[in-house]
C-alpha cells in the first residue's frame, strides 16, 4: 500500500486530520512502532500488553507520513499527519476493505478450515505462481488483524491472492470475508477444533460456511468430497460446488504411492485430463490438501503442467509434517499446531512410513477443545496404541487431558508423562536408535519444537538460517 494519498487515508478510515503534515505516503502500513520506515503509515492498535497510541508520537519522529490513533498522546512531528479515529482496529479493517477494492482486477481465493489451512494455502500459492503474479497470507496471519495486514501488504498489479481466514468464535468469519471478497472459496475440513467456543461441530460447520455464503454466483466453492459436512457446504453456497477426492469428484488422486519423502499420484481433473504429481510431503491428508489447491488452480486457468509443477515445489510453512533425516533418524516436524483430526492424521502418516524400525510419538496438548478435551486426548492415546507405536511421550504434566492420553496409551504400549522439553528429550534418548522415526506434534501453545530441538539441535540451527 504505497500509492495511497492522505485524503484517501482519511476517506478509507473515516478519520479526522487532527494535524496535517507535509510527508507523502511512500511506504506501506505497519502496526509495529519498531518497524516504522520513512513514508509509512503507522496504525496504533491497542492490545492486552501494549497500546500503540503510546508509540505514535515516536513513530512520527521516525519519519512516518501519517499516524492513525484513537487517542492523542505526546508531541507529534509537525511533518506527520495525525489521523484520529474512534477505533483503530475498525479503521484497519475499513482501510483493508477499501484497498481490496483498489486491487481489482485480481483473482482472490479465500480459505478456511479446521485444519490444513496453511499447507493448502502454501500449495495453492505455489500453483498460482506458475501462471500469475501471486501472493498469499504470510505464515498464518489469518485473524482479524492478520487478514487486513495481508490485504494491505498486497501491491497494485498483483494478479492473484490466497488469503487464509481463521476463527475460533461465532461471527468472526463474516468481517474477514467482507474484506477479502473471494471469488473462490476453499474449506479444508470441518473438524473439532474450537469446540470450546462453538460447542458443536454443527456450529463450527455453520461458521466455516460463512465463506461459502460469501461467494458470488459465478464463483467456485472447493471442499473435500468425503468430509462429513460436504453436502451441507454445497447447499450453503450460490457458487458452483467443486468437491475433490472422491471417486466421482471432478478432481481426484489416483494410484497413490507414499514414502517418507512424499507421495506420488496421478492427478485427474475433468476437462484437463491426467498428469503425474510428486508431492514432497507424506500423508493422505496432505494429498487432499493438494487436490483442493489443484482445483483452485484449475478454476483459475492453470494448466495440468503448471499445477503439477506447483505441487512439486511448494514452500510449506515450517512445522507442517516435514520429514528430515538426522543422524540416522527420521524426524517428523508437525509442531505448528494440533487438533483431533490433524493429530490422528499425523499419527497415521508416521505409522505408514516404510523403512522405519520403530515409531515414537512426542505429543503435546491440543487447545480450544473445552469439555471435549479429555476424551479427545484419550482417543489420541488409543490411536497411537492401535497404530503400533513403540512408545508415546507426552509433555506437560499440568494438563489433565494430556495425562488422560498417557493413561489410555499405557495399557497397550509404553507411555510416559514428563513436565519439560528437556525431560522429554532425556526420556527419548533411552528409547530411540538410528533407523527409528519420531513424530513431534502439539498445539502451538505446547511448543513441541523445543523438545525436538533439545534432541536434535541441528534442526534449530537450520531453521534459523
């Protein structure tokens, strides 16, 4: 967002120019006073720990062309325009919606789901970049702040965008869809994540389908054909439904062959034909994610060759089922997040890896499950036991649900509960040998990568490069 004028900034935010400076906007927008660059717009968000209004004067002295505040505080540089609004978050979202309109013509994919969002986003971007000047959400900046920042970081002339939208409460997707204005929607899954706040899977499905309802009649709604809510998704949209993955779906994966390094399959897309695809990540759920991405590429005019090339080289966000050979071990890093569906998928994926001597799971808690948490964690214990894992190590003895998981698994396989990453690493050192495969998995708050790095420090060194 480098081409906005001060008058347009006032129009888009609905703000008042308390002071009119002389600087023009020549850089983008930031909400971090440490990242202020000459010519940028600094928007002062107020959070639980910091109030950006307290740093706005400093931002003006660093060369910001304009600051957007809800409260005046300190001495502002007279060359900086000071815009006052009633609420800076509302102003941020209004500005993003205004900027989204200025990006036309642009192809926009709006993506949500209980799990698999970021991997599907990464794959979709990789495909679209074979054909377009395309951008996507950075990392998982997919909430009420991250989505508008993603939109505002998109420059005019961008031909396609993949914007991920997350939620954990009812009503959160509607304002995100209003900003994103997608033509193509993707729902990756409707699972158990966020049961704590929404109560039932039906309520989760209804909220996720906000994306389906936001699509225009000439749009496309893409979703897994085998999802429990597939028919419900199709019924919620005026756009054309595009199911993927079933034997009668227009997008299918045939003749799948998996290994620790990934999956090879024949991609079938009606109207286009078939092509061999090599996906550099294992797991049946990752194949489904790739089909969702392929469907988006198909409907945006990508060729079979472009789709296959994109799927072969996606820049997947760290911590998404990445398999690495370290000192003779197969280390599976799926540490970014977890819910019951993704936990089960990861356990099944590692259990199916060929060539490993023994398989171990190092698991942390799953968040936002509410009263369903104890049963969900216990189920993961039974899942690991039924899949033949040699042992399970659970990190975090403050968590009753995690203890339940351990107790469930202990009846069939060795299982232990430890308090810290260092203790988990020490326990594993007594169990594992070269040739074994080790899965690290848990919700973001569990920080399971710390256990992985304690045991395999070279992975931390590589991730920081």
